[in-house]
C-alpha cells in the first residue's frame, strides 16, 4: 500500500476557504467498517478507568428510542470546555490542560492522545466559528465509532498522533459500503481502482481534498494524523450551522454518514461522554 499523501497547507487563508465549502447533498465520509462489530467497550464506553461506586451502563448499540429523542439530548449536551481546561501549553493556544485530559480520559475511557485531538478541535473551532457550538463530546463520538479512537484493527496512536499501522477501510466497490470509484489515483488510500476511507476519522479522498486541515500546526494536513483529522471533521460538521439546534445536529451527523442508525449511535455516545465527564 502506498504511503498516504499529505496536503501541504499554505496558511490560514486556506482554512478560511475550506470552511465555506457547502455540504448539502455532498457525499462526505463513507462507512469504512462494519460498525456492528464495534462494541461500546471498543469505542471508549466501557467502565471508566477510575471509578467509585456504580458505573452507568453504556448505551445500546442500536437505541430503541426514536432518533429525535437522542438528538435532542446530544444537541443540548454539547460539553463545553471550561476555563480550567483551557490552560494551554506555551505556543499552542488550543491545547487543553493536562489535568483536564487526565481526568476526562479516566472518566470516559477515551485514550488521552485521542482526547487531546478532540479538545483541540473544539477549542480551535470555537474561536474560528463561535456560532457553530460543536463540542468535544460529539467529535469524540465520531472518533469512537469510526475507528475506536484510532485503534481499530490493532492500530496504535503514537505520541505524534499518527495511527500505526495506517487505518484504511475496505474498497468502496459496492454492496454494503456503496460505490466510490477512485478519485485520487491511489495516492491517499493506496487503491488506484476504488476509494477507501482513510485515517482515524475515515475520510474518503475527495472529501479530504476539500476539508484538509492542519490541527497540530506542523504545516501539513494529514488524514492519518488525529489532530488534523479531528479538526477537518469538526469544520465539516460546522458547515451545517449551529449544532445546539437538534435538527441541525442531526443534519450534520447524517451528512457524515447517510444512516439514521449511525446518527442515533453518535447521539448515544456523545451523551454518555458528556455525562461521564461531568461527574
């Protein structure tokens, strides 16, 4: 498989242009994996690493409640980062505090390196687009279901935020995963015939070309690097509007993966992450 092609960014002007790309009717991120095989434990919804007393049960993989019920909660339970979380390291205004990361990772079961990426995307987009109102728990729900926070198939997120081995979905050649013929000559996903979803947030190559982002400030947009992928995903969601509105939240998540079941799953995970982090 050929190495993933990275996108060199030219500066902040590029990011501003990317935010304006419309999402209506666009095929965004395609379901790369059979998510029925991803358990709540895999997605970080197992018992928290450190608990006292009883532990809330993880949400069911297929919630019985109507989607609207879950969406109302998910949209209005956007977990905002307080001042105590915003104690950034020198030179990085969007790095969450180490204390918040440690405590929240223990409470939610989300690996710390992935949680940093979700929080950085939250803080950066809150500064760029305050009207969006998306928060880290929704971003984390996407990462949990898309790739088990960068760990699916035995992958491991390194300190640099890149998954090893790289995460690739199956070829999108029809059947369960739809048809998406090659759009990048295989340079991003290693497949010159069919597209495959790439990285921890599972972008198809043509969507990455639109929404490529540099979340870790190294001047390169890399879908295999979780800070970059999380920021791109967050900006993509924000194109739908104010995500505190339940219908807007539903539309944003549905655009990511055209499945009502997927939307309900994301809502369940986002709610649990918010509840556990608030304890």
